[in-house]
C-alpha cells in the first residue's frame, strides 16, 4: 500500500466550503482528547468513492512540522479575520480509520451527522487519510458501479415485480440512497439485503434509520412494513442460485431489529433452503434474543453478525439503550449460535481513543475467547465523536493505537479473522 514520503499539510475550508491546504502546518489526527502527528505508515491515499466534509463550529488543528506540537489555526492564513472550518474524510467501504479529524470544538458547535470523520491532509497534489484497507473484497468498491447500468437493471426488475413491496423498497434504497448492498442485488452479484423489521428494541445513539426528535437526522428511511415470506424468497432464492459468491442478509441499515420478526425469518429461511442449498444466509443483528437466535440457527441460518460498540456492558448499554434485554443476552446469543456449529462475526464499531484503550482490548479479547467469535468486521463508528464520548462519560485515557491494538488481538487470538464485510461461508455448497 502506498504511503506519503512526508507528513501531509493541514487542510481547512473557507466560508464557501472551498478546501485549502496550509503547508506551514502538518496535519494532525485525534483519538479522544489526544492529538498527534500521524506517522507516514498510518496514511494512505484518499480511497476512490470517499467524501470530504466541512465540520461546522470546529477549528482545524495541525502540528508543528519540526516538533509535532499541536497548533490551532484560528483564521484564514491568506485572509486575516476570515473564518475557517475543520475538514474530515468519510472513507469508502473496506477502509478503517486510525485517527479522527483533529479540531477544536466551539461551545455552539452543532451535532455532526452520522458519518465517520477521518483525519485528512494534502501532499504532492492529493489527499491522504489516516486509515488502512481492512478488507480486500471489492464488493463495494466505487469502480464496480456504473450508474447507467444500475438504473437500467433496477428499473427492469422493479417493473417485473410490481407486486413485491420488498423489491420496490430496495429500489428506493438503490436509486435514492445509493445503498451498495441494494445496488449489488439489482446487479445480481455478491451480497443482497433482506430488510424485514420496521421495529427495534434498542435506541442506539448512532442509529442510521431512526432518530429521536432533536438528535442528528438519520441517513435513510426505515422500512415501513413487514414483508411476506414470498416477497423475501423472490429476492433470496434467485440471488443464491445465480449470483457469484452469494450471500443474503437480514438486518440492514434501513430497518430495525430482525430478531423481532423471528417467526417470519425462520419460515423464510426454511422456504429458501427447500429451493436451494447454495450460498450463505446471514443475519445482521443486535443479538438481543437468544431463543430467537436458536430458532433461526435450527431453521438453517448460516451466520450471525453481532453489532457491538464495546465489549463492556456499561458502554454497550449506554450506546444501544436496550429495551427488554441486556448485554448478557447478547453474549448468550453468540454462545447459542456457536453451540449450533454456526459462524459468528462481530460488527465492531471502531472509534480511535476508545476502541484501542487497554480496558476495551481486554474486554474484547475475553469475549472473543470465551464466547467463540470467529471474525471481526472493522467498521468505523458513524457518530459525532464528542457526542459519543460525552454521552457515555468516557474518561480520556491514552490508547495504545489501533495498529498496536490489532496486532495484540492477532497475537492473542490466532484463530480470529478480520475484515470489513460479511464473509462467505458454505462456499463449497
């Protein structure tokens, strides 16, 4: 992977949102309250398909090129007195952040939308970000999507299945929200989504489909109906029969908690498997209901992806704000799935300055070893970092760095695999 030969320069935005570089300061990265100058080995070119965001109410922080000392840039360097704003990158899928953007937050700064805010700088005519490619799978790479082809195939399938509400819903996900999973479904490849639940038993701080009034807006609309088994099978069966490396997944960003529709999911899984044994049936879940997990495993569910922000009960429950379950139920669901001989991965939300603390590392290593987790998906936590740390009252303790954190896990748990996407299981079927 290509790295810069020197630390990139600080970037900032002017009042019009135009992004500029300031060569007198090197870029900085942030992990909770710790501000550092990133090593060149921690930097990669801004991946294709990424976006740059201007951060309202936040001043950019860079570092002294000679000493590495954090320095605040308070006004436009070329236009004294003109206000400026910090800038962050939202990296394309399959990339994991090592540092968040460094900034000083004003007291009146608005809450940031639900994205991940990676540190970014400028060097030799291009942007560089503090991150790494965490999965070589290209299923959501921007170069694999051509909008003209997507539109044509989506409209064709929508016309053919006018009476299938789930396919019509995925059409909106595809054409309006540009959801990569929905796009791949209409392109007939890889992983296809099966949203099924309009309700949830958690109130996550960073829920991307439904937010309470007064909080940051959700990034997409939640499904408003419960599909029938027929509607689910009309998507799942042809996809599993014909797609390369096929996966179908319950539990999507546009729905609540799929385990609350366990009867429907079990019936649908059995109906799918009566028609094809090919591919992987997966469920992305908060794993709140162990009995439901057991029923789905017995019905033929191949893999369960459990979403976690933390392996510690207090931080987990502070973020998910569960209704009718506890963190102990989540761990029981993992053990239940493993007792049935099934595959379990963690959708583990990465946030520099929290994930890489010693307390979190020890708790995660214990959970993986005790409960039998097979795989960790290194997903960036989409949330305003200040909102997360303040809401959960996280103390500002120094982290060990996410690279060292990852090395520690690989050393302690050699069986554990890492990636970003749901892996294909049952590939030989």
